């Protein structure tokens, strides 16, 4: 009887979803918990394509092969994985990875929880498919996902119509504070357009901001040295993840920025932003478009008589790091470690030798000690010992983050002790580039930094003064949202007040940091942006829509 009914229906008949039920059920679960962003329209097209009744077995096989390709591509586009533009844009850097590092990345990339979930859903489907029509429930839930958001919007429409529409804007308050976003929709709902308008207003506001740096130095000003210790892969979240947030070295600093945003998750743009610290925050592309001499903090101090020096624990050749700094940020500092031989502590992910950081820091003392006591120096350090994939010599597997971080912080503690004994007047600034992403979240697995989440770009920035007697023992905390502009402003104030010219500091330490410029948390890589808007984080990838960044790990 069943075959007779098929013949009466003609050549075409419905076959159900079959194993495609597992595909859609898994996507429903992952979307619910924020592991993917579900695209209703494209999934509806795929679903209808799979359900299209076809009598010919050969055509059905071809349809299945096409559907597999389309389904895989759609799932990839809905995931948080790096897009093709991100991969091609970093092709040269990726090509430099060693084979061992690539294999480790592939292994670490496997999410065993997801593998277990796939097996559970598949087993449940095979167990139930002979007893119930799973396709009925899958299609029913899919329709619910399509209809329910529109139903909720329809329910809110009468209330919204009675309210006075608001205009999207970003009001710019007094100097030193950040723009405050205002809702753009009548019901106060956050939309992608709302966030986009706020982001554009943020960039416009930041483009006009400048740090106040004195134009000249009077003869009475006390000479001192400045050190910017730019460290790769060290965030607040990393320190908490490996239980090093309370390392003793941090208590030795005079000033700590509690919410400092490095604004990017990669080394090149991080150092470019640091070198352009005298201006407000720009978008990613502006960093590479042209030089902005008025923003270049080392060159601004160079005009005031500060000799410039560069110290690296690496060659600076990977991804044209040093060349880009010279071309795009006007770095003219003498590369003091270019021809020096230091003990090799690690081998990098591209097999480059990495020098012992304590030896490099001690070399700074030799360079500066060769100059006159009343000299003024401005030194940039860049260390990559904490970068992902570094390994000990003669080892084939990468060294875990915690022991490397422990060694670095211990070495920094020793260097600080030696500076204190030297009696030289120094302003030391610890300013990490970004985090190592030691622990991942629902958006990215451990160690992946394609999307610059706040847990990656919130870094421990600290300042210590040497050669000033009578400084308060209590550490001063800068609690607002800050970035490089606040750091440049602080350096300008040290000059303006001749801070090293009096015992205990020329002005109280609290006055030195009072009302430093705040900057809204906005972080950018080449293909993605993350920002904080109305106490929530949102992400935009490859000029797409702004979506809520999942909070839980």
C-alpha cells in the first residue's frame, strides 16, 4: 500500500532530514550557548535544499555532496574561527611558524567537549530515529527560532510607538573623560546601528585628543631616564589564570593602572600604538596609513634632548616588526642589542633564538652608565619571551606559560633591585603589548588571539620611580578606563612638574595621576573589533554586524 501511495504521488516524495538532524540540533545547542552565531536565513535555505523532494538516487547523492560543502562553509562562517581574510592577511607571518609549532596548534585547537557533544547527539539520534520522527521536532524548533524574535518585537511595537524617538549620539563630556553613549532606538534597545554610530563618534572624538607635553626643558629641570618595557603576551587574565597576579614584583611599583586597554591583540600594532601614545586612539588602519609626528612619544621627547635607545631580546625581523616601527612610527632609536651576544633562553615559534631578558636589561645599565650623569635617555624594550610557542633549547615541545612568566617576573624583580641600588633617576614603565590568551572562552580556544577580547587586551601597566627619596610606600591605583594617552600624559606631567627635582617628588603622587584622560575600551585587530558599550562587550568581524560577545567561558 505504501509503495502504491508513492506511485500516486509521482516521482517526487519527501524523505526527511536523516543525519542532517544531528547537524541542526548541534547548531541549535551551540548557538544557545554562544559558540556560534546562528544565521536563520542561510540555514533556512540549506534546510529547504536538503528537504527538496528528488526521486533520482544519483541526483540525491549529488545534492547531498553539495549540501555537505554548503553546510560546512555555513558552519565555519557562523563560528568565531578566523576568516579567510584574516588568514590571507597574515599569510607571511603564518608561513614563518615552525612545523612543531603548527602541529601543537592543531592539537590544542581540538575541543574535546565539542567532540563529546557530537557523539552524544549522534548516539541519541540513532537511538530515537526508529521510534519518533526526529525531523518533525527539528523543523518545528527551527520554525520557532525564526518566528519567536519577530513575535517579541511585534509585542513591543505598541509600547515603542507611544514613546518619543531618540537620536543616536555620543556626547563628549569634559576633558579627561570618555564619550558617553546614548540609546538610539525608541525602546532603548541596543542595535548594530546604535553601536556602529557610537564607534564612529568614539573615533572622531579620539582623533582630536592630545597629551600635554612641555615644549622645552628649563635648565633647572632634573635629568632622568625613561624606560618603556613593552612585553609581549602578559594580560591581567593571564596572571590570574596561572596564579601570578600577586607576584611580589608588582607591589614594588608606585603606580598601577587597573583597567588599561592595549587596544589590540598583536605585537606590531601594539608597539605602534605605544609609540603614538601622545594622541588619542585611532582605528587599526590609521596605524599603517601614515606617520603622525605629533603623536610619536619618543620623538617628542627626542626634541627635548632625550637620546633614544632600543633593546630587544629578539632580532626584530619576524613580520618586519622593526622595519614597520621605523617606517610607520618614526622610530630612530639606536638598536643597542643588534650585534650583541647574549645567552639564549628560548627558541621562538619560528626557531629564532630569544636572549636572556635579565642580560638584556643589564645591558641597558652598561649603555646608560657610559653617558654623563646629567644625560636624558628614552629607551624602548621589547621582549617576546612570553610569546606562545617558545621552547627551551634542545626541547621539541613548547614551554608552558607559567614557568616562563615566573622567570620573567623574577628577572624584572632583580632588575628593579639593581636599579634601586644604582641611585640613578629613572622612570620605569611596564606596558605589555597584549595577553597570551592562556585560557580561552566560547569565542576562541586557548592561545588564539584573532579576536581582541577584553580579557586579552586588558594588561597590567605600572610605573616606578627610582632615585627619589621619601616616596610613599602605598601604591597608587588609577581605577578608570585608560589607554596610551593617559600614559603619555603622565610622562608629560613628570616633566612639567620636574618630579625628580625634590625629595618625595615635586608634587604628591596622587596629584600626578589625578584626572588622567580616560579612554573607552575599544580593541582592534585587522579583521575584528571588540568594544564595551553600556556595560556589555560587542564584537564586529570583517565589517559585519555587531553582536554580543559571550560573557561566560
